[in-house]
């Protein structure tokens, strides 16, 4: 089984790149984030003709998650138990979808950005992570993977310039502690052993030639349950997919992360 995760930054804008990526790497299951559309707006016919089933959830031009699978798509779950909403009035956002794919419980998660530490969105982000950790405890006993954009740099090695990000989101002690709590409970970062740092990232902003200068962040992860992690045989970050000169069309600001499982 080959599982990948990718913050695609608009599926409608990058459907051609997604289809080519799936073929190029022979991907069985792809977790997407930031699809940025309602389900009825997504261009899915090409994926379906390639033999993929799609479970997607989206409410507007923001957020949106999906799972694309050619090895089964059963027991689809939109959101997790206790998932908080945001806004006034509080509304649920399209940030998590799960399904059984080839016997593995796969979740595509898009953790809130947090904006600034003084912003209410930051409080929402920490609450969202806490609720996900509580819900995910019930998945630890099965083959399970939480794949997505976590919007956290767990260590200084995961950000190109820690000093520049001081007092910013993604690197604050509460965010890092929230991420570490998943690892403490038994989840494993299954990619890092195969893509060690430093200077290994998954996200590069579009401006100031951040990609060309490798000024990036590592914020996209696949966390596996113990049984899933024990089956992982390899992993890599497809940095070429972020390269603006490698393939036709504008790239997402994130690179896909790919994991191989026996």
C-alpha cells in the first residue's frame, strides 16, 4: 500500500497535477487538504475513471479535505467525535474526514492555522488538537494513520529560521506540546526515519523565492498507530512537486508526503 498526503491548495486549480502525481508514484490512497470547494464543485470524473473512489467534505472556498482511494473506501466519517467549530455563531469546518482503505483507518486532517498567538483562532487550534488527541485514542489499537497538514513545527529543526518565527504560530511551546502529546500516547511520525533533517521541509511560501532558497517548514505529517508504523517500509517527500519549473501549471505551496506500507 502506498499512502500519500498533500495540502493541494485548491483541488479545482490542481486536478491535473493530482492525477499526474497519482500515476507517477502509483499511489493507492491520497489524503488531501485545502480542497477549497464543496463536494459538488470538485472535478472528480478523471479520478473516478482512473479507478479511484473519493470521500470529500467542503463547505466553501476555504478548508476542505478528501480521501482518494483505489483500494476501498468504507466506513466514511466526516469529522471526529468532539471536533470543535469556530466563529460566532460557532460553525463546523471541513477539517477532517476518515475512511477504511484496504483495512487501514485513514484520516485526512487539516489543523487550524492559529493565525497569531493572541488571536482566538490560536485558542481554537489548541482545542482542536486536544479534541483530536482524545478522539484518536480509540484508533490506536487498529491499523490507523492520521495524515495531513498539522500546522506545527515540532522542533527547531523543522523551521528554516527559528529566530525569525519567535512569537509566531507553529513553533510556540503549547503547539509543540500538543503535537508531542500524540507521540506520547503512541502515535509515530513514520516519515522522519526515512527523511531525516536538517533542512528537510514540506512547505515553502510563494514569496521571496522561499522554495528556491529552501526556506521552508516541516508541517505535513503522517502519524501512524503502533501496528501501522511497524508495517512502514519507506517514506519520502516529493519536493519536485513544489518546484515551479518541474511540471506544468502552478504548484501548491506544499509538497506531497508519501509512505509505503507492507
